[in-house]
C-alpha cells in the first residue's frame, strides 16, 4: 500500500466513524439522511456549533507571501528580509492538503473527513490520484501573525497590530514543525503559548525550480 492508498484508507475509516445519528453530506455540502435508515424516517443531524462554524475561518488584514527573494505583505512592495510577529499558537488551524494538475488544484481538509469544498477527503484523494498518480497529501496549517512593529514601505506604513495570514505550501510546513519541536524541547507549549518570533525566509531549490518558505527564529514566550 502506497502513501496515498494509506491516506485514503485512513480518511475512509474516519468518515465511517461519524456517528450514524449525524446527518451525512453530499458533494454540495447539503445534509442528507444516512442511507442505512428506514424509508420515511427523518435523521436528526447534530446542530452546528461554534467550533464547526469557525473551523478553517481565517480573519486577517493581509496575506503574507514568500518567495526566494523575500517576504511580501499582500500586493505591497518592496520585499522584506524579515519581520517580527506575535503568534497565538492556540489559534493555529492544522490541516492536510493535496495538490495536483496544471494549473494546480488544491484540496484541503481540517478533519480528514470532509474537504473545504464539500467533498469527502477520500474522494478528493482519489480524484487527485486520477489526475496525478504521484499526488500525495501533505501537512499544512493556517497561522495568524500579528506585526509587533510598524513596517515602513516606500509609499505607506503597515502598522503594528496588523494581522497577516499564511497557509503553508507543500514544503513550507517543515519550518513551522522545526519551531514546534524546538519549543517542545525547551519545555514551552506549542499548542497554547503566545510567542514573539522573527520571521525570515529560506530559499529552496529542486528539479530546476526555486522558491521560498518562511523561517522562524529567535522566539520568546510572551503569554
């Protein structure tokens, strides 16, 4: 069994483990009664709660982009070498994604059961493999980074307190994982602490391609 077969098997098992009194979902995300119920019976789906509504919700002022030349806040220039930010690690939304096709299609799940576009995760993985047999799910996360200091650009200033959003690419999560491992080694809480950290970038190269990923360094716990 290869990696994506294992991921599909795991996701299918997770989907099967959903309590039968919950409403199932079709590909459009509409709640429907489980097929195993008697005809005429009406399933009472679990009411949506705050955690359901907020899963995957990202509220930011700008997006933080990165390439092999530096960091970029939204569409603003110039590129930056580094920024100092505050991250509430209890607010990180961990996910799994798969990328396939050209131009690239991205599918994401926060629970390995349903995708953000309303499909099941096993279905998304199967569709990815149908297009690209080498497609593999990868770890990712959505993080919010609050600027600690003003950033003076050529035509404007991005003020301290501005919240930047970033979702890790196929190779980008490893830098965040390195931060988490260092915090764990130091006895900090990577699931609940608030930290201030310097964010820079690292150039990556493979198969003639060049890109950049975020680099986290010199963190300190502030809450």
